């Protein structure tokens, strides 16, 4: 009789709600750097809606969401890093505002994918 190892636990899948929440937090940071403040009280509701919609989406849509979320996270992190590395220690408000608009657009595109 041969011994078989027990099956490995299933790896946790992506957490789209958490991804959206992290991107929203990055957006809030960039908006503060731009001198803007907007209410994002709906963030928890949005994360829950995104997670639910993701679970119901077709696999091809899920993969597209994951790819776009990962791509957005990468360029948002690079943008924040560049803003924080300003030579005089003060990030450009105009550059921060532009990054905030782009991040807001990307978040809207992510949500639209799952509608």
C-alpha cells in the first residue's frame, strides 16, 4: 500500500474587495497630497459589492479584473512613490491631482467590469 500525502489546502483566491479598499486608500493619500478632500464613506459598501459581483462574474471577467487591479496597484504605487520623492520634499499638487483623477478613473473601470 502506498502512502499518499493529504491534499494541500486550497490557496486563497484573490480578494477583490481588499484590492479596491487598498486602491481607495491610495486615492485618499494622493488627494491629500493634492490638497483635495472628498468623502469616501461608501468605501466599505463598495468593497462588499465588488467582492459579491466578482464571485458571480465569469472566470474571464475575473481574470480581467485581477489584471487591471494589479496593473493599477503597480502604477499607483509608482506614482505615490514619485510624489513622495519630490526633490524639495513637497509633492507637486498638480501631479498629485492628475494621479488622483487617473486612479479614480481606474477604480470606476474596475467597478464597471463587474456590472
